[in-house]
């Protein structure tokens, strides 16, 4: 199945490239459907991004693992498919190779993933599997897969997925998301050799969610961080916990928690550790809640692709809170044009720029809560994306189906700099002081060709607006 899929991609890649209007900074596949990032790792001198992938349609179907590599986390080279649902334990039209993680051990790259197929009773069942590679390009599945067949209650489970594996000392540990009695939990396992696993019990459970998807776990600045996407908590799509893992009991001890992104288009976040010891997070720059509303909506599905990754964000720990900031690499990309604008608009809407390239807008805020209004108007459809800044950041739209939802991000008196990254379809707003982010997609039926304007009636409330258009010629990904 892998060869057939790769041949299909090669056959139609050129046609998709000619017709597709894809983001410049945000990774997308040449064609087909993409969702969760998987197995993010630096291996043999490259950053490897794997992702949930269906090459044949622009909507979710049987899952493969797509694959791309990068030297800088900005420009990506798309590679052949890494994993295809070729075995009996994963070969169901509604199943396949679901999400997981990557780990290097003694020069071998291990990909842990969830295999989904039907059991004898015709139910879709999820089990944990592994594949290996010596070169980061060719992967072979373990001959004794699946390595974990049942959950800790001894049951086959249709919601038992997304293994996260790491090493502590000489022992390996795994977290797997599970739904039991309609409660989302993370089960913990241990192993001495990555192939034989012993169940330790429930490491964490969230009674307000019925499933915890795509866990990630890592150490950061002396603390331990656990992230997941809870299914069933309204308005919360990416959760982080800070605390301590009790490896003897197999339980995570919570100290604080928060939200990684206040928008609706950041799901299943996973992290890279760089050779320098910095950590970056990437999420799926889409969301399940609204996906059906976009079917047939302009470039999202008419040009052979659907789905994108967020910009990689540098993460750090401050005051027991996880912070995400726009990486310096973005700011140092070659700029085509930079504009600095007078901010004294006296309450009137002030048109300042037409945005046609990937762009960073930087706002320098003064004291007070006098409202600031930012408007992005699509020149083709007349639709508008609007942000209001007062005690919070508010988003709404006249043309985006998500505009009818209430999207807000808290601000504080420490909020001095907001950076807005615009790419084709993607909008990400960063509060540089607080380390918070709000992400939303806006699939207008046009291109990145929008009139930007702003207004603010409070004197000294908006000190400066800097618009930096990045040269798309410098950002070719493939």
C-alpha cells in the first residue's frame, strides 16, 4: 500500500502544485488530507515531522504517516510516506496507522503508533505497534506487532491510542490515551527494551473529558510537562499540565495547568528538542469542531489538499506557566518591505496597508484599556476578520464560519507587545510578554490579498504599528 500511495502522490503532485494556493510558512502536504503531527524528532542531522495523512482525498479517511524533513524548522522537504496500513491489524478503511511518537535508541529510530482494525465482532479496536529505521527514510514494522493489545482493564478498546514514549535512566516509559467509563485517562507502561511493555496504571485522568488524545511529556527547566488534547471540554483544545511524574507509582502529580492556545485551530501539539536543548511545539493548524463546515469551501478542498501545521513555537517555563513565543527565525527571515505607522487615528478607521505576502504585524501597547480595533478585509469577497483589544483579545468575522463563535484570549497589564503572523488562511496572535497565543484559520475565497486598517481613540494606548512583509521568494518549502 505504501508504494501505491507514493506512486499516486508523484503522479498528481505536479497537477496539485499548479492549482493549489497553499500557505508559505505553514507546512502542508502536496495533496490529500493531513491532521495530527506525529513523531517529531531530530535524527541524523534533520528535524523529522511525521503526520496523520490520507493521500487520496481531502477529508479524513484511512490513516497513513506522511513524512517531511527540515534543517531549520521553517522550510520543509516532503518525503515518501513512512507508514501505510499494510497489515491485518491496521488495514481497515476506518482505521490505519494512527498517531504516536518517535524515539532514537542506539542509532535506530523507533516509531510507535496506534494500529486500528476490526476485531472478530466487527468493532474497530486500537492497539499499539512499532516500526524501526536505521536511516530515517525506510521503515519496517516489528514482526511481533501489536506490542500492546488491551488496556489496563484487560479489554479491547476502540479508544486506546496515541502512544508517547520516552526514556528515563535505563528504563523506557509510555503514555497512551484511553476512554474508560466515558472518562479520559492516560495509561502508563514501562519497558526495558522498547518491545515488551508492563502496565503501571493510570497516570492521569480528566473527568470533564471523555478522551485524552495525543499526549506529550517532557522535562523543561527543572519541571515536567504533560500535554494532551481533551475531547469534551468546551473551548479547550490543547491542555498543558506542569508538575512531577512519580515513576514508582506511575502517576503524574499536578502543580498547575493551562491552555496552549486560545483559538480553535491548534490541536494535538507535539514537541521537538533541538540539539541546543531548546524545545519547539507544533500543532495541527485546524480543528475537528468545524471541519464539516468547510467542505467545498474554496481553496481548502478545491485544490487537492486540506490541513496545515502551525508555525513552530519556542516554549519556555515562567512562573509555573508554559509560554509560547514566535521563534527568532521568523523575525530574521528576509523582509520584502517594512512599514511603521502613525498610530494617532483619533478614533477613525485608518487604512494602512494591503497585505499580499506572509506578514508580521507588531503592535506596541501603552497603558489603559481603550479599545484598539484591527480589521483585515478580503479584497475579493469583502469578508472581514476583526480583532478588538481591550482587557482581552477578541476575534470575530463577517465571512468566517468561526466568526459566530466567541474567541477570546486574556491580556494583562504586562501585555506590551502583540505580534500577528498572517499566512494564507492562517492567523496566529502572540502576546510576547504573557507567552499566550490565539490561532484561527480564515478560509476566504480569495488569496492573501487583504486591506489592513486599525483605529484607537485612547491617546498613547497604541504606541506603534510595524508591518513587515516577508519575501515569499525566500520561503519556498519544496
